[in-house]
C-alpha cells in the first residue's frame, strides 16, 4: 500500500457505529494571555465554531514562554539576545474546510493581534461528530457522575 493513500482519509473521513470522523481545518495561533479573549470575541462575531450542539468552541492552552530573536527588518531592529516572553497562550479552533471563512479568521487575528507577524498555523484534521446514539445512562458521562465541573 502506498503511504500517500492513507492521507486520503483526511479528505474523506470515516465512520464507526458511534462516531463520524469528519474533515476539518484546525487553526492555531499564539498571543499574549491578555489578548486571547479579545481575539476570540472578534472571531466569534462571524465564525460560530460549532461542535455538536454547542457553539463558540475553542481550546486555550496554559500559559507558556515564547522564545524568539528579532532580526533585521523587524520593527524593533536586530538584537543579539534571544528574548523569552512569559504569558503566551495558544488558542486552537476548528472549522469546516471553507477557504473564505479561513481567510476571514486569519485576517481578523492579524488585525486585532499586537504582533506585526502573529504566529498562525493551519492543518487538516479529522474531527469527531457523534452519531446520536442514546447513551444517556452511560456511567462514564459527566452528568451521571458525582460532581460537575461548573459547580466546583
């Protein structure tokens, strides 16, 4: 089997009894922690980010450090030392393969980001969608377990 044939799965997806794996695009970007909510609020003005029966779905990773060294041509000019900026988070969201929406999201990130060259990446993924089986009595579901993350 040609290894490239396995990449076709990212354009077609697949199904098992409980789940469909559907082609999507994942968009990831880095930004200072105090900017993420503002950037997200701008994106959800036009991109619903639907996942099942919920919308405005994204993942915000824990803060980390970003390392970089400005070179010639940057607004700050070239520097010798590597900078280490704390408080950087990664936001990850997914959309159906729609180039217009992708372009609008990337343009929005650029317009509202404090960096002149915001770190943005896009990758094809398969994202799960439930097939709607009735598993309301499943003991592993959060609503059938003690506690609720919203009340903690």
